[in-house]
C-alpha cells in the first residue's frame, strides 16, 4: 500500500511502507507528521496512527482469538496477533519488537517530547546574557582604558582601540560557543531553564554553537526580524535556528 506524508503544505508520495519506516528511522518524519494512504478517510498524525488498536483486515489471516495471525513487517514471519504490536497497518513480532520500538521512539523524541521555548522567555534569557557580557567587557576594558589613557598620543593607543573592537566580537562569540557547546545553554538560558538542541534533540557541538552565534548576528542586523520569526514558527525557530537546524526547548 502506498503512503503519502505532508511537509508543511506539501504532500509527498507515494512511497512504500518500507520507505515510510526508513523515514521514521532516519528521523526525517516524526509522530506529528501527517500521513495518508488510500482507504483512509483523512490525513492522520503518524503517532496517532500507531496508537490505534483496531486491526486492519488486509494484514490479518482470517480466524479468531489466538489463531488470528499476521506477518511481521520486520522479519516477514507469521505470528499470532496477541504476540504482536501494530504499526499502522503492519504488525511487528515479539522478537522484532524491542528494536522496532527503539527505532520508533527515536523518531518520536523529535516532536513528541520537545517543549519549544517561546519568544518572551528567550528574550528574557538574552537580556540576562547581555548584562553578563556587558559586565565581562566592562571589567576587561577598565585596565585597557587606563593603558590607553597613559599611552594617549602614541601608536599603542590605536592598537588598544583595535583590541577593544576585537574583544567586542570575541567575548560574545566565546561566551555563546563555550556555554552552548559545553552545557547546551548560556547562563541566561540556564536561568530561564531553556536550552539549545539540534532538531533531533541532541547536544549542540562547539562548531555548531559558534556557527549559531554568527547566524544570530544575521538575525539581529536585519532589524531583529530573525528573532521575531520565532513568534510565527510552529517550532518557535528563529532565523539562526533555521540556519543551524537547532531548536530552543524548555528543560
Ligand atoms: Zn519479526
């Protein structure tokens, strides 16, 4: 039976059941993905389809009770329905079940358990980070200011001015990269109990954290439109979340 699935307004398919399962396995689709196949009245969320318990006649050998059998979609052998679990219109045997459930759960984590953090909580976190970065910069610039004052007319004052400019870039970049790479959150985000993860709810690597920091600059130079985008996104993604394929979730 051919399946179709929806990404945004786009309906993709037909694909085979095996292809559909492969998509779940590779986390391309998840429990919230709407799917449809011939014979279904409406599009349905994949997660709901799996929870459904009424048996589908096509996969089942006629009979009743324990004599009713179905073919395992993983290993292809026939087993009694009582010993199997159902996935859409296919069945999985007891032996294949642990691995299958594991695969499916991995797919489900993506949408099932992620609680996306909204615009205002993220703004609050950002505000705290601004204060902290401002404090760090202030402390570092005081001695530089003294040196600059002392060296007023020499060429070293230019060097110090350049150094301050440089630090204005480096401090926020190191701050964001180190905290997000190591803890998944900056102190501001920790205080607001939110964190940055990948689309698959995994830890963000240091390179991705650094990339996200620079992508975030893009979000702010376009009049903060990159941030405001979060308010209109179903997964509350900002522009830099989209560029780096990250999400901000509540802990
Ligand atoms: Zn099996």
